């Protein structure tokens, strides 16, 4: 099996939560900072939002693959993801959960059970989440 490598670069200005950063990945730059709810500047996105976005993106790609594999008709897949950080503030603050909520448009109602199985299987096979 092959190894795949992915690279991103981060530059951070300022001290601790009061700073701002730029993430460079692929052909884009994303400004980020600690969210204001965590005492940060609230500029751009946040590392927490980026992590939740990575889970949602991986889940969506995995679900789309499974739907195609199982020949389940689909016009559009939308994924809303919610991440929760517990025990904040404190040294033990961690993500306690990331929950994905998929919506599939253009499906065949009589095959709803198959769509549900694909959605659960995607959750189990998304290697980021």
C-alpha cells in the first residue's frame, strides 16, 4: 500500500490566544485565531472549526463513495457537523464529541433503509472522524 502525504503551513503572530494565524494549504490561505468564546480574537475561522470541517469533509466523501458503490441515486449530499469541547477552560479541555448530520437529496424513498445503512457505515469508515 502507498503512503500519502499532506502538507499545510501555519504562521502565527501574537501571543497565545490574542494572536492571529494564517494556514496555507493547497492553493489557499485561511486566516484563523482562537474563537472569542475561548478568549481569542475571533478573527477568521478557528482551529476548532477547522477540525470539525475536516471531519465533515471526510464523512461527506466517504458517504458519497458508499452511495455510488451501492448505486443509490443522489443529487446532493449536505453535511452539518457540530463539535463540542468539554471542560473548558482548563488543562483537560478536549473535544468530547463531533456529530455529523447528513442530508441526502434526490434519493429513492423506497430505499431509505439502504441510505441509513450507508450513513452509519460512512461514520464508521471516515478515517479522520
